[in-house]
């Protein structure tokens, strides 16, 4: 059964436009860095890494409160979509002031690394929960998974969450590029997107934009008329703001269209004349 697409009314378009302008930043903040929606080849892919599932009530978040990866003398702790929580085995490295201090080390950030420097374990904060960003691992293959990246000053941590609907594979190692850019990977069902087919029919974004513009103009005329009528005491058709402009608008449009047609016709005639057949 075919789905009918109804044109949005002016009221709905106005509400949509206002919501986009005023509430988009708030919605983005509320969603956080662990939600992503992308359209690829008429398919909408929705990722919600922190959403609970029957087998994983915390989504991609570690149930221990943190992920831990050790390579040689270096240890990496991190948590996705939130700050870390340590109920056991907290970090004991030096220099943890930016991530909870010595008594609550690791509790005020989402990424922390410990490196052995001169026989001492020294901490470096590499991520905060509010600075996490999510992108596709492969733009041409959204089903592959997503990458969560957290950046703090000169350091960063990139965690690739590969889609695996059957198995959870914890991170086993990490790579370092530059002086303080870390990268690791894990496999998790939360890295799989919910795919929704998007029809190519209907108004689309351009038609909706035109409708919003038209309705905003109508809203401007309505508000201006009310203001001029009640506050300025102007009655009748004169209460309409910029009345002469709206009266002359159709004539101006006809003149512009006629001028454009003449220019195109002139170019067409010149083109034919340039390539006219020569008689010998």
C-alpha cells in the first residue's frame, strides 16, 4: 500500500522553522555525542550507542564504569558517552589533577592514560565526556560502525566501535600517533545502526524550505497588519505593511520574466546566426 505524502501546512512549517532555529542547539546538547543520524543512498541510519538493549542494558558503556587497555608500561582507561566510574582498581598515577585529583583519580574525565616516566607512572587526561564526537568509520559503508573521538588540548582518543550484532569484543591494544593521539577499537552490537528506508518522493527539503519561507512572509504580513491596525490606528487595506510593494510585485515579476526570456531568445538567435550555413 503506497504512502501518501501530504504537504505541510503553514502552521506546521512555521513551527518547524522556529524549532530548527531556537531548539536545534538544545536538542544537539541533549542528544550528546553518542547519537548520530546519516542518510546514505535513500536509507536513514540511526546510531544510539548509549541506548539499552535486552542483552546490554548500558549500551556501549562499560558495565565496570571504564574500559582498560594495557600495552607495555602504558595503561589506557576510557569510557564512552560518559565519565568514568571506578568502584575498584582506580588509577594511581601522578598528575591526575585534571581528572579528579589523587583521591578521585579518573572520576572527572572520560579518557586517561598512564605512562612510565623515569620510574614513575604519570597521568595524562585525554578526554572529557562533553567533548566526545561521533562520525562514521567508513562514509561509503555506514553499516561498518562509528568512531567516537574525544579531544582535549593537545591530546585525543579515537575509539572505533565496529558493528557486530552477535559478539562483544573488548579493546585489546591501542596505537599512538604523534605525541598524544591515541586510537583503539572494539566490536559491539551498539555499533550497528537501525536502518530506515527513505522514500525519494514527497516535498523533500527544498519544498519544505520554500513552504517555510512563504509562511514566514505571510506571518510577517499578518503581524505587521495587526501592529499597524491596533497600535498605529491605520485601518483598511493601508494597514498592510509595504502595501505598494506587494501591489507592484506581480508586475515586477512579469517584467523580470519577460526580460529574461528576451535575453535567452537573443542569445539563441545569435547562436544560430553564428553557425548559419554559408552559400558559395
